[in-house]
């Protein structure tokens, strides 16, 4: 079997696993937004991903079955399989061993990271395909023996480089490395002419033609969801260079983890005086200690020196081969990309979700690593053959080891990567949309609610009566001019949301949230999830009342009826997912956490209202009792639940304990306080209020002894 036929067979095998594991709905992250942009023929988030958008639209139109999300997921699975074929071809041509190709592709394609992101609607499988294509073309260029062959490969390569830049911009590192290497080779062969340079430049620009889609889509303005205004050169360049995120940065943040940390990531309440405060539904994450940074930096230095020593030994203490230049090229690509990305990945990877975002970009370097590993695999058995001399036995051992390792890889990751029954984010969005009253406005915030609700609303036609407005996008100058006409029934009292309203020098009229709510008072307005902190103007005349994972903006003139609100919000969702069953870096965990915490939001709101509201003593007592009963119900209903419920329930019990006259049995309340504070400390030992909680437990034990003494004395008298 030749390299091409073997590549086809390998691609088919990978496709079979990928297709069976592909999810039938949109998952978290950018998936929902990318599908919606393709479905609507709009523009995705910067840099626009025009090639992926067009391919996804073709898949939606041409595939005859499944939801729009499933069709795009299938497309990505097939692109991932094509990437596997190209990597197999590269390894076989580089090493001469098909077993090495199977080993390399099996380790890459069936790793958790690659498998997970190759079967969902994301741009990574297409990027993997281009990495494999550029490496395969590099091997072909190295093997070319005539100027005509090299010229042909260069033109295909230039076009492929341009096309690859229409997807994920991180590939520019590989494009530059390969371009410099090819140029040096052409200079040595005296094949660099003005005519050739112009032809290669034209081929590269031809590959970039999908970017014309951005201004065309922006000009037509038919999409109900799009990002940016690319009808002007400035708008086009802003989007292309990702200026709204920060050019050369991963996200729009000032600080993230250190370069060393990112590189390492790639390898791999006395009752009244000192009462603990209730745990919010969303606890913060602590930052790692500076000493840990130093230790990780030292480990990174040792690892780097170790790898460089092995590389030096590998390249200098073996017979030179014609492939040594390719080995050096691929190694340079790997090192430069790893260092550059680790430098610019400005996310705090101590937070599991952010670490999950960062690690996806290591697939690009992993593709190079497995090619080098495949070459090393074949070299290992070449050396074994020299010592043993039995080529047939060595050949069999090589295939046996490759088969065993790949089988083990599939076995260990299939259950984790099989997303065919994953409907978590889908059900999250459905629950939020179905809970809304007719003709409501939802002010979206964040990737999870924003992308998932947009997909269900626009692509699946769920709740067409509802209007989705993105909070962050409403602060951008292009959002309302482009999308206001697609948001019927919503009045915008200006061109852009800004806390300070009024005219700007360029003629733009800004408006604040208070003004927006005033002109849309005829509609129910909700925020999902959370409200932009930069504009507090709404607080003057409005309040936030809990509505499951979301909140409703209600006029302060509307009286709050706690019993009615409890009855209205108690059973908003039909959520059956077990708590704590998802990986800490997954969007499924975020969605599940939101839905579980939604069960206690009304109780938390009532307790907070009793603590901070200017109400009568009797009203406070009523709120405390309601909060206590709600907490008691959810804590006793679910065996496994968020740990902060224990703390909040214990504090609610403490407040009810000190109500006069007494509403509940003091002994029962004290036992509950002690028990649930203990449960909380067992699972949240790092709580900064630990000492206050221990002090509260000690105080409650003392009170419990007093209560029992009084009860015993009362029984004697009786």
C-alpha cells in the first residue's frame, strides 16, 4: 500500500470514529455563534473565519439530515479526518514507515484534545487540516528533483498558505517558517526570479479571496446575527487584525498567566459579630502563589534544556539523512510557535475554563510533535533492526506496537470524547428560552448564554417572539446601525449604549440603560447572565429580581410579593443533569453549574433582601423564614449539590434561630447549623472565612447545650 492509499484508509478509519462520536447539537464556546453566522451568512467574531463560514453554510445546505449544528459538526469531523490523512502521508514520506504513520496519527487524532475539538463546530479541525497540508507540501518540496516540480509545489503551497490564513491566524507562524525555508532553498537553486515571485504572490492572494466575503456580507446586511462593519477599509482591517480583542492577543484582557505557566500547561460567621457571609452562586478563584511561578519556571528551564540536548544528540550522533532539513524545519516551527503563543495567550490558566480555552491552541504544535514522534518511532525500529538483523520480526514488532498504542489511545478516550448524546448546552438554552414570557427582551452577556440562545433562536426557530440583544455588542459603534433593523419591537434611543448619554463629536447619540428601559417599558426585560457593571443608571428606578439563571429588570414602583415570586420562579426549569459530573474545563460544567445555582437564586435574593432592605422587622422575619424554607427544601431534596448551599442554609438557619418570637425549634436549627457548616468546611477547606465558621460552630455548640439544659429543666417541671 502506497502513502496516498494508506492516507485514504487512515482518514476513513478516523472519520468512522469521529462521525459516530459527533454531537447532534451545538456545544459551548464559539460553536453556537459560528453556526449562526454560517446559517445567516453573517460574519463571525474576529478575524471573521470566512472560509469556515462558507464551508459550514455549504454543509447546512447540502447535508440532508440532522439539525444545522449536527451538519456543521459532521463537516468538522470530516475535516479532522482529512487532517489525519495528511499527517499520515507526511510521516510516511518522511520516515518510509506506514506503521510510524499509524502510530503518529493515532496518537494525535485519538488524543482527548484533538478528538474533542475535531467533532464540534469549531475552526480547529480545519486548522489541523492546513497544518497537515503545509507539512505534506514541505515534504514534497524537499523530495522534488527538478525546477518544474518545485515551481508547481510552490504555487500550490502559496495558495494553501493564503487559504489557511482565511481560518485561524495562529498558522501564520508556520507559514512564515516554511516560506523562509522554501525561499532559502530556491535561492540556493538559483530559481528566484521576479516572474516567480509575482506568480507566488498572486497564488497567495488568490488563497486569501474568501476574505471578500466579509465586506459583501456586511454590505448586503441580511444576517440577523453578524459581527462588525466591514464595508469600510478601517472596519475591515479592524476585524481582520482582531483589534477589538487586541491584535496578537488571545482575548481582550490585560493580564493572564506567565509564558512559563502556559508552556507548562502545554505538556502536559460569632453569630452576630463574626458570622460568615452567604456564599454567592459563583465563587471566585484564588491566584497561585508567587513561589509556584518560580518553581514552574525552573521546571520549564530544565525541561527545555533536556529537550534541546536530546535534539542535539538525535541530529548529530546519527548518520545524516536527506530528511534532516525537514526535521530542523519542523522543530523550528514547533519551538517558535510554542514560545510565541505562550507569550501572547493572556488568559489566567489557573481557572479551569480558561485553561480549556488555551489548550485548544496546542493542537497546532501537537500536530508537529506527532510527525517528529513518528519519525523517531521509525528510527527506533531502524536501530533495532541493525542490532537484531531480523527485518521481518522487527517489522512485525513495529506494527504490533503501533497497533497496541493506538488501540489503547482509542480505548482510554472514546467514552470521554463520545459526544453523540451530549445535549447539555442545548437543553440549557431551551430551558432559558422556554421560561420567558411572550415578547420579552433578553439582554445577553457572555459566551454561554449568548451563543447558545442565538443558535436556538435563529437556527432552530425557538421562541421567535423573543428579542435577543447583546449587552457588550450594544457598546460597539457598528452594532445598532447593522442589527437594529433585525430587532423588531425594540426601541433604541440612540446609536450606542454608554453610561454617559448624549451626542459625541462624530454625531453618534449614546444612551444609558435607564433610558433604554424607559423607552421599552411596554416589554418585559431580562438579563442573561448578569448585567454590565459599567452602567449603574438603572438602579435609580429599577431592581433585579431573580428569574432562574437570569434576572428580570422590574420598576422600583412595583411592590415585591415574596410568596408570589417564589411560586412563579420555583419550577422554571426541567433540569435533570447530575451535579458535578462534567470536566472542570468544559462548557457543560458551566451550564450545569448555572442551572443548579438557579435553584437557590430566589432563596439567596430573599435572604439578601432581608439583610440589606429597608423593611419592617416583621417583613424581615417573613423573608428570613421564606429563604430558610427554600434552602431547606433544596438541600434535603438533592443528595449531591453545590457546596455553597450548605453554608447559605446554615446562615439562614442562624437568622431564623434569633427571630423573636421563635418560629422553629431552636434545637433543630442549631443541629442543622452545626451539621451544614461542617459539611461545608469538608468540601471548601480553602474558604477565607474558615476561622469565622469554626468560631460560629463553637458558639452554636454552646447554645445547643444551653437549649438542651432548658428543655431538660422544663421536662422536670412538667
